[in-house]
């Protein structure tokens, strides 16, 4: 079982978890050195680009895993009553990212 937090980019954590002067750009690598996984809330509102996904992968360790929050409105998207089809349309952009997305 893996336990993670809901996000990693939290300025409120500076001083308690993150060093006071750590930039937002360095938060994910810092977090990934101390935890094996994190939930990404970004995907709730929009699908990340390949460039953003690649950037996340480049600054984390190979074993690090991302849990991606299901998009808002997933049950109603794509004008389709079939849940499998809705899910397939929602995760298709993530396929090239492979097993890093919790798989």
C-alpha cells in the first residue's frame, strides 16, 4: 500500500516540510526524494500536455509514481452513456506516459 498527499506544490509547507527558500520549481523533486508517490490534482480540471508530463518525469526518481485524479465531469463527458468509453477518452492522452501514472 502506498500513501501519498493530495498535491506537492504547497507553499504552506515551507518551514515544516520544505526548506523556507525552496522555489516552487524545486518542490516536486524535493518531494519525490522523500515519498514514493503523489496525487496530481491538476488532472481534475485539465489534461496535462506531453511536455508537462515529461517534465514531471524528468525531475523525479524512476520508482516515483503519480496518482492522477479523475477529471471533473468524467461521468458526463463525451456525450456517451458507456462508462468504459468515457474513461478511455479521458485517459487516452496519458498513454504515452505509461507506468509512471500509477499503473
